[in-house]
């Protein structure tokens, strides 16, 4: 099951273009939710780039999500 990580709404991430910046859709496959939270925080610290982070915790879910072809990375 795909889980979208909660975003800090003051720094909202939108999958559409925002202010001329392209938002990259990122799929993280990791069995540890804490790693996902750390990744989200690190991505938010990158200046000039927007990210939408989705997380799945296992291989089987990742394969199903990847078939949807919604992620850039």
C-alpha cells in the first residue's frame, strides 16, 4: 500500500509546476518509516527543487506502484 508522507504545509509540495519549478515525484522503498521521515526532511532542505515523496515498505507494493508509472525517481 502506498503511503504519502505528511508534508509541512508551509512548504507544500505539489506534483505540478510551482513557480516555474518542476516537482519530482519520488518513490522510496524502505521497511523503516523513520528512514522515510529522514529522507523527507533531507529532500525539503534542497533549495530550488520541489519533491513529492511516496513511501512503500516492501518489494511487492513497490512493483505495483511502479507499474503505475507515476514517479520520476
